[in-house]
């Protein structure tokens, strides 16, 4: 089987790439597990970069073909795996940069939200699009998004499933900066190496302190989100939303 997640290391910077371009880098179980294992190799790095292979997608989302038949119990296990990966990035000692090079929907947007910094190419499109599948964000989006962009913008994105182009995402603070596609790698590489040159323990302490601003309430919110997300599996709307996606048609919700 080909590797679905790759890692390169240089001067204290680890770049992790989700490498399923034919599937727009969608996160199936095997890829999430590979991402989890790959993070085991980054304990000594000073900066993390996350990106997706190709120019069309960062991570287009979770694997809907897999999700559409899940039971509540299976959905909870999938949510816990997604949460574990996102939480490991969010709490990693090293700052993490998401290099958003195309679509970042659903779980892909949540993966970017788990990072400390987000840089988008001009062709990036981001969104919490789960509502059109009959579910809600399930890997941290309901909690991290509102803390980043504010309550009103988060509600619009989650309720309407809005897809934001890079400039619109920058306007609400979802990404920190937008660069031409051909400059994305070099801009992120320079930023990562600047971070890697900072004092390691001070940088880790700074990240921990910044995370602590929300931690007392966020952990409870994340647990509640997992229960809500998995509880929607088996509903008529979840089945219809995901069947329609797989069949490439508009959903007909009840």
C-alpha cells in the first residue's frame, strides 16, 4: 500500500503531507491513523508544517464514503480518532503551521484549526460544510472555530455550510495571510524556520500559555461535540446527506 502520509525533516522543521491527491487528500481511517503515527516522529522538532499533496486540496474533508453507513458507536470511534489527531497538533510543544493549498472542508478545516498559524494560497477555499451532510463538525470545529473567528462568523459557517475563498477567510481571521500559490511553500518554509530558530522551551511555554486561555472550558465543549456528532449517525438526514454526496446529487432532507 502506498504511504498516505509523508514526513520530511530539515533543521528542526518537520513537514507532514497528507498524500492522497486522487481523493483530494480526504482523511479515511487509515490516513488518520498514519497521521497519528507520523506525529510520534515529531517529538523533538521545533516547528511543524501540515499540508496536502498537490495544488487542489489541503484536506478536502473526512471520508464520506466511509462515514455514510456508520453506527453511532462507530461514529464515536471515528470522532475520537479525529479528535486525537487534532488535539495532538494543538497541544504539540512545537508551533504548527497549516499550509492551506486548496480545499479545506469539514475535517480538513478542523485540521487547519488545530494548527497555531494558517497560511493560505490564493486558490484556497475553506468551510465547515458538514450541515449539508446532515451532521455537524465533529473534530473540534464547533469549539475552535468560534474562538478564532468569533461567534457570529462561526455560526454562519456552521449553519450555512459557507465556503470561504482565501481573502474572505483572511478577513474574518480564519487564516493569517494569503499568498500566491507558487509562493506558498517558500513563505511557509521561511516562517517555519524562523520559529525553529526561536528558543525552544520559551516557545513551548508561550504556546501552552496561549492555549490555556480557553482550555478550562474547551475540553468539556470538545467532549460534548463528539457526543452530538456521533449521535447524528443513523438519522434520515445523515443518511440522505451522505448518500447524495456520494451519488453526486442534491440532498432531499426531511
